[in-house]
């Protein structure tokens, strides 16, 4: 009977959480969720190891300061989502401009092809030049715009990372109490 009593004192009920994140943010979530009392049980990656991964966490159901930890965890999730949005903003505008210029170059090249089929060599050459330029320039535009946006967004990302660390620090302090 004494063995049964000892087992009841050692019982721990767990709550479980599955989090799907981009592969590049995996370590941020593992480190961050650890500060909210979660421990990583495992990860499941897609078959081809491309795309988001799912991490499985668990923590004690009777953890102290659970309400405050949950609030901080939501704040952590929102801040990390803002970081991901800022990271994506580095290339979205640059990609859009590059695609538009590339499509315009393709339109000029199509005009060049139609001109040569109509036996207008001078018009073909005249349209082919901006066509080729429209195929070469997008890469240079993408690199230039992306670099400018990265320089503009980098301080904001650093600020958000600092916020994440402060949130994790507060949560870790609550776990220690």
C-alpha cells in the first residue's frame, strides 16, 4: 500500500502542444518554448525535408503562473510572427519589381518574334534589344532592392529579437518562482 501512495505523489499530468513552424525558425521556438515550461518531445519533418516542420511539446499541467506564462507565450508567438513577416518583406517587393520587368522584357521579345515572322528585321532588332535588357535587368534590380530593404529592416528585426529575449526572460523568471 505504501508503494501506491508514493506513486500518487510522483504523478505528473501533461498538456501537449503541436507547433508548425518554418525550418529556419525551429531553434527560436525550441529555445523560446523552453522558457514557458514546455519541453520538446520530438519533431516531424515532411517526407522530402522541405517546408515547415511540426514540433511536439509537453509541460506539466499544474505549472505555477500558468496564466501569465500563457499570456507571455502568446506575446512571444506574435513577436516571432512579426519577425517572419519582416524577413519576408526583404524579398517580396524586390521579387515583384523583378517579375514585372521580366514580363515586360518577355513582351518585347514576343514583339520581336512577331516582327521577324512578318519579315521586318529592323523592327525585330529594335524590339529584341529591350527584350534582352528586360531579361538581364531583373536580377540586378532584385539584388539592389533586396539589399536596400534588408538594410532598412535589419534594425527592426533586431528590435523584435530583443523583445523576444525580454519575453523569454520574464517567462523564465516566472518558472523559477
